[in-house]
């Protein structure tokens, strides 16, 4: 019984000391994930430009 109480209070202490003020978005890999998001945005821009160029070429060949 004493072991169970000790374990309970230890877990309670750890939970009480956790830092809840930290944002969910802040993490170790934030910089890398931000760069991946930017790369995805650039990829969309390049794909849109390629599509527009393809449509322009098709219009000029008709």
C-alpha cells in the first residue's frame, strides 16, 4: 500500500511540475518543419506556373 501511495504522489508531483505554458507548436524540430512547409508552398507555386505555361503553349499551338 505504501508503494502505491508513493508511486501516486510521485506521478502527481511530476504532473504538477510540468510546463503547461509552452506552446504546442514549439518543439525541437520546429525549424525543420517550417522549412518543409515553405518548400511545399514553393512546390505549389512551381506546379501552378508549369500548369499555366502548359496551358499557354496548348492555346498557342491550336
